[in-house]
C-alpha cells in the first residue's frame, strides 16, 4: 500500500515540476514565469520529498525531508520576489496584455528608489518655496 502512495507522490511531484518547466517556456513575461516556477516547482519538490520520506520511513530521513520542505516554503517565494523585482528595476518589459502595473507610479527610474506609499513620493511634493515640502492633498 505504501508503494502506491509513494508512486502517487513521486508522479505528482514530477507532474508539478513538468508544469513549472512548461510555464517557464510558454508564459509571456518575467513575473508570470516567476509565478509558475515558484508555485509549481515548490509544490513538485515538496511532493517528491514527501514521497521520499514515506518510502524510507526512517526518522532521520523524515526529519530531513520535513526540513527541506520547510526550507523550500520559506525561500522559494522570497527568491522569486527578489528576482522579479530585480527584473522590473532592470527594465525587463512586461507583457503587452498586462492589465495592472502597481509599481509604475511608485518607482523613480532616475534615483532607483521604490516608494512604499507611506512616505511622500517625488510627484506628491510641493516645491520648497511654495509650502515647505508639504504633501498635496
């Protein structure tokens, strides 16, 4: 019975990894490719590690598999976010069908500063001679 569960886990992991690879090849721009590789790739690796843990059933192997799964859950989204953000700042073009670009008004290309919205951005400042740098509202 455990062999069937292991086979399902390994096939599921391989399927998700194949889906991630196809997503990287077929999707139109960097953010969508990063989304596919992070979600499907991480899920595939987690299914594979779960299959390995079930197959061996040893406490040390199970502990290592759980540690690897937790490491993937923590690092994959952060790495994808950083790579996608770096690509955006380097000027990698978005797909022409992109509906929303939330960073467009928050990123200053001259200073390479990203404004969070809590501090005044360059377009929200009144010149110093006309109000001393207070925000427009």
